[in-house]
């Protein structure tokens, strides 16, 4: 089957989703076909996923830029990719990059022979239009900052970050079936069997009824929750879980696998403590690898899961970008994504097919406002384009392998956004704690919190070693059988507006719990009018 021709037919008929699927199937067969990448880029724009339109056009551009050919069709395709790259970025809202792309092309004498005067004039007009839109965005946001954010330091840095942010709703229509499959009986049954092991069969995982649920998370296509299978007394540990993945920002000595804080910073091969236990360990796979581990068990687990794909790699350029905070202060998502893609590469699967990842809910901006007709988009820092390609380069994955497509990278980022625990570059992912929904009137809490200050040790009441990132779900009061278990994602003692300032940008939903329903709905009028980037800057 010729997916290129079939995709073109669907595109002409206005069936852009079918066209996208055809082009993607074609790319699975011929991943370095610039025509398919360019065509899919245009289809991305028709589907209003401009962040993907830019990446697809960039991949076509990279395949074409070194081809010195007299083929007029390829020359025209090359110009189209330039146009689609800049247009996607402009509709995404990142005008500086769009302008830079056109400048680089128009000012390069190597392209004079393929660029007619008419085409040059068209691109110059587009560039002028992008500059006008950039000036307008800059003026509006600068005015808002000085009128509303005069108490926030580093306003110039905030303005730079805003100019590098695009807006999207993360709605990828071809992914709908996977989203809905989270709630089928087979998958819930698998999850329940695993949950029973770590909960003493005291809780159950269930699909929420979207029409009757008492939950504040209405963002996702299929919503799951944790319920009490039996009556749970106040102060009871209902769930105890170790993280399945941790990351840290390499700003303090920590185990590369479990992120445990390591007191001794010399890290000379095996070390034996006074109880004859292994303490710190260098990578035993590659003497040039700088990763360290707290014991052999962590090293062995890392070797079976993801470490061979990262072993000996120089992460400093990647960390340099991360520590500039261009994607947000304390953003751990790029490090998580690096490990997750490494995990997938070792198994030759899509990252979305990793069992611990596939069932996690994902961030989606929701409808907000007193009326339900105002749709909310969320920011996506364009630095994530760079993180994506840096991740593929570090792992030696071809950028044209659709198993590691950019939309998959962003979809997992959306999962991390609402499921990771931690702060300031130290973060953990838990498979089942992630199913606990939010309420401003919680009936449970997590203990201990992931802490940057934890230094390890033993529980004074037992001989067991305290696990640094192990987490407990503890009941705040008696929880009745069949009652959904909630924790609070924010400081529930704050007023409704301040709670919303945390929840809306971080989790993409407006809380509708009992407490929020009983408070004056007018309290949030001001929040509804704020740009989403402001909420995020304020939250930091």
C-alpha cells in the first residue's frame, strides 16, 4: 500500500486525521523520507498541533539541507519546509525562533539560486508579519508584568521566558484510543493484582463515573481513583510504595538509581560501613562512567532497566540547559524523559508501552471560568524541542524513528507533569500513588514527603533501614468502605483563589470538591483572567 498517495487523498478530502495516520504508517516503512515528514507537518498544522508541525518540518529540513541537487521538486520541497517550520512556530507563538529561521535562510547566499524573487518577497512579508506579532506579544506581556507583577523579581528574565513559550492544548486525536483503554476491565484487573501486594488488599482501584464522581480532577478522558475496600481507621497506613523511577539534578551526591543522599562524596569503588553493608559504588560497567550508586542492588537494577543506554555518556551539556531553568525552576521532566527513553530503547518498545508509564493519567488543560465556554491552553517552553533532540542524541536513537516520535515525548511529559512527587531537581514516580486524586478536604496524606534534606538512617522503633523515597498513604480520619481516598495537591488552608493559582497551571483542572463548591464562585474571577504563564511564574 502506498501510504503517501493514500494520505494525500485523505488530505484533499479534508480528513486530516486519516491523512496523519497514513503518513505515519509510511514513515514507519521509510523513516528518512522528507516528503512524508513535510506532508505530515502540514497535516499537523491543520490539526492545530503546531508544536508537532515544527518538529516534523525540521526533520524534513535536516534530511534535505545537505542534498545538493538540481531537482526542482526537491528544491521546492526544501523551501516549503523552511516556510512550514517558521509558520508552525508563529502559530505556536514562538516568534523569535520563527524569525531566526527565515533570517538564516534569506541571508544565506547558498540558497540564492533556488529562491526566486517572488518567493523571497513572500517570505520577507511573513517575516515582517511575525515581527509585528512579536512586538505585540512583547508589549502586552510587558505591560501586564509591570502592572501586576511589580513585586516579582527578575521581570526581564520572566519576559525572556514568555517569549520562548508556545501555547497548546496537548490534544493529539490519534491517541484517543490509548487514553480510553486505561479504564478497561482487563487493565484495571492487572493493576488491582499489583495493588493488593503493597496495600494488604485494603484498597481498590476503580473507574470513576464522570457524571457522579466526587472528584476535582475532570481533565482526563478516563479517570481512575483509589477507594477503600474495607473500613480504614484513622492513622492507618493504607498503602506503602517504593518509586519505580527517580531522578535528581546532580547538584548533590545521590544514588543514580534511587536518588538516595550519599554523605561520602569521594566515591572510591565499594565502601563498607560499620555494619558491613555496602555504601557507595562506582559504575562497574564502564570506568569512564561518572554515575554513582548507593549499593550493588541499585547498580544491578539500573543495569537491567536503563543504565546501559546512558552509561559513560556526557550529560553536562544536557544538564547545563536544564540548570538555566528555561523550562521552569526545578523542572525534573527532561531527566525523567531521558531515563524513560533509555528504558524503552533497551526493550525496543515505545516509551508509552512501558507498563509503569502507560496507565498514568496525563495533564490536559481544562475548561475554566464561571461560564464553560472558555478553553484553557497551557504553555510549552520551546526549549523542549532542544531537550527532545538532545535526548535522542545521547541515547543514539535516530530522530526519524517514529517509535520515539516527538508527540510521544510530549505526551509522557504531560504524564510527568501531574504524577511526579518532589521538588528542586529531586523527583520520584510512583505507580499507584499517582492514582490518588485531589480534594481540598482530603481524608488521607502522604508521609514522608520526598525531602531534599533526608540523609538516611534507621527507624528508632525497629531495625529496618528507612527508605529515603519510600512513601506511605495514611488516613487522616476514619474512611468508610467504598469511599474514595483523596489527598491534597496544594495547601488546603489557603483561600480558594490561592489554591487555584497552584492547581490550574500545575494540574490543569479547576477543583470542584465540597470545599470549593461551598466557597463564593466569584473568588476565582481574577484567576480566570490571568495568562497561564503568569500563574506558573507566580507559583514558582
